[in-house]
C-alpha cells in the first residue's frame, strides 16, 4: 500500500476568520515522493486509483466560535469536513478520513477555519505533534462513493437515512440509490460525511452513524453547544459478505428540521474493499 504521512511537530498560528492550509515539516514515511518540501502543505498521488486520505489536528483551547476542519483535493473539491463549536474553553482535536479515486497528480491538503476572535496555535499540551496528513493507495480496485447535490431536510428527534443522487465514482462495484452493497465477501473500509450549519436553538444532540444491514457500527457526535455547527467524518472497517448493504443516517435534536449543506461538502457514503 504505497503512501505518505506528513507531520508538523511545531505550532502553526491559525488566524481568525479565514481558511488556512496546514503546512507540514517532514514525513514519517514518503513512498514515491508523495510529499515534497517545495509544496509542504500537499500530498500528491503518483499513480491513479483508489486512495484513503486522513488528516488529524490538535488546537489550543478557546470556548468562542466554531472550528471547521477539511480535506480538499486540488485546492477546490471538498472531500471531507469535521466541525463543531466548543461549549467551553477546551482544547480541540479533530480527525478526518475519506475515500477518493485519484488521478496522477491530484493533490490533497488539510485546512482549518476558526472564529475564536483571535489567532489560535495548533498543538496542545502533551501532544507529540500538531497536525498530520496521510495518503495511501489501495491495492484493491473495488470501491464507490455516492453523494448528494441537493440539500436534505433532517427532522428533529428521529434518525434519518441520508439520500444520494450522484455517483462520484464506482470502480469494480455498482453504485445507485441510498445504500452501497458489497459485491463480494471481504474486509471493507467505509466512510460517511455531511455538514449542517449552526443551529438557531439549543442543541441537545447531533449524531451521524454508519449502518450495516440496519445495525449501527460507526457513530460521531461533534458537540452540543447552543451555536453548534455539525460536520461529520465517520469511518469504520467491517467484514462484509456479498449482498450486505451500508447506509448512513443523521440524528439531530434542536426541535426543528435542519438542512444539510451542499455548498461546502456534499453528503457522501463511500467504501472500498481492502482485504480478504
């Protein structure tokens, strides 16, 4: 599985109110020169195929404003997003993982937006790093990603299955409707994501889950403050048998329906076969 993992071992100042790409200082491994010091914020695909992209971040404490963390491809397409608004003055950590079908030369960056009212530094007390970005090419040629180009209403107080109208890619498997179906027995990496803008009222809960044949096997909740945005990046691995179906669902409890936002990140469900 060729890949690279770039890291930053020192703090980076993230200004208030602007998207800022994270800049890396070195690599833990760097197969096929996917990272270069001349473009230190990027990892670049050196061969076409399915890739898993992950990013992680630690950020200094503040109880003010929102935090949004994203993965972009080619400085344009939003591939994954995590977001929340801290309910108190707490350090922030965030992780993202998603599946892409990259062409040679496609590059990936991770960026942060924060609205605390002042600059915040990456890194927290006791952390050995402040940010990392990983790109890994899968040997398997089996994977797909479904997305939605239309905002979906998520009612309050009930789990709601996400719906999709677009196939971003389908390699070695069919992709249609609101579920992805395993074409053969094997171990699969599964990814889902969506974004809800800030709620106008108090947020009791907001969660996203990956479901396999209706059972809950992945869950993420980004926060419960009164100004909470909700950005999810949920991932898991699972041993599937041919014909098993995978869906994603959102639960939110603000007392009113909320719309998914497709201007930033299209809600998505993706999976790839990664082993026997």
